[in-house]
C-alpha cells in the first residue's frame, strides 16, 4: 500500500496512469454530478448572472463532469457564452476538463495550481464553483482556500461548493480506510468547508441532497473504492477483510454481494 498522504496520492491519481481507475470510479460517481445538475434551476441561475464578458471559475475542475452533467440534464440553450477558467493542480485534469467543455462554456485560462495559490488578479468572476472537489485539501490550508474562493467572486456573483457531509459514503469510507488499512490525513467535510467560508465572510446557505449509488460488479466496486481512497494497491478482498473498513463495507453489501453506497451532499451557496 502507498505510504503517501492524502493530498499527494490524490494528485498522483489524477494522471494518465490512473485513467482506468478513474473510469471505474465514474461508473458510479457520475451520479454525483447528475444529482447536482437536478438540484437547482441552473438555466435561470446562470442566465441571471450573464452579461457581456461574463466569466466562471471551476475550482479543482477534475475531469469536467459537472459542466458535462449540466449540458446533459438541463437546457442551457438560452445561456450566453461564458469564459470558463479551469483551475486544478493537475495538468492532466485541466486538459481533461477542457476537452469536456461545450456551449455555453468556452474554455479560457488553464490555471494549473491550487486555489490557495490563485493570483489576486484572477478575481471578479460572475460564478465560482467547486463540485466534489475539495476532499484532499489539507486542513491547515482550508481557511486560506476559503478566503481565496470568496475573494474570487465578483460583487453579487454566484458561488457554490458541493461537498459530501461527514456521514456520507466518501467520508465514512475514508475514515474506515484510515482506521483499518492506512493512517492518513482525513478528507475535508462539507461542514468544515461551510465553516471556513463563513469565517472568510461569506453568507452561506446550506442545501442537502441524499441519494444512493451501487453495483453488483465487483470489478466496478473495486475500482470505485480504490479511487475513493486514491490507493489502487489495496484489493477489494483486502478491504473487505480489513478491520473497521471490512465492517463498513459489510454494512453496504446485501446478501447477494451487491453494494449500495449512501450519499449526502451539501450544496453551499454563496
């Protein structure tokens, strides 16, 4: 198993070498973004911010699954073109997200860096969002990142952080993984992000959505869970046999062996 800590493993797995694992993860995790696309009236929200020269910052853009879900599950045909800046410490992720964009999202700047390192001149964005993106953010950098997120928004702009809560699968799984397989820095919870944004001066509205994902395919389950831990050196069988983690996975598995994972995501609106 990897001896690297959470943030380092996360960055390492956002790479071409991690593509197969990433695709296995999204066999289930694409639902995360469908749920976000259906959780708000996005054509109205975005259309109400649109003007000549408007802009959007996608924080920790990953592989562009959220704008893809918006284009697939909502009608954005009346939303004017927006200059879309891609921010991620992984050059691989920025390239993946850029290739996934389509109207009304027009790729502009590639910002290969962390949120907390974003230069001050990148500001006055009409929309800033981070969707299932901040889990590996180091705890001691959370306040700096929250301040930079808030500062990047134009007055009256729309900010959104979508993040799993402390009881949701991603956090519960990783806590059990850390206890039973490999000690590491915990993931950042929605509650921690909400509190940091509030400390940064934001007025935050906390909306919750709940849903499940699942599979009877053990290959898919293994790839999904390995990505949840950013560790492809531990097999599904090893996870199931591990202390603490094995008990958690048993609670997600029915008599036939199929897995169902329970999710709660907080949509933190600024």
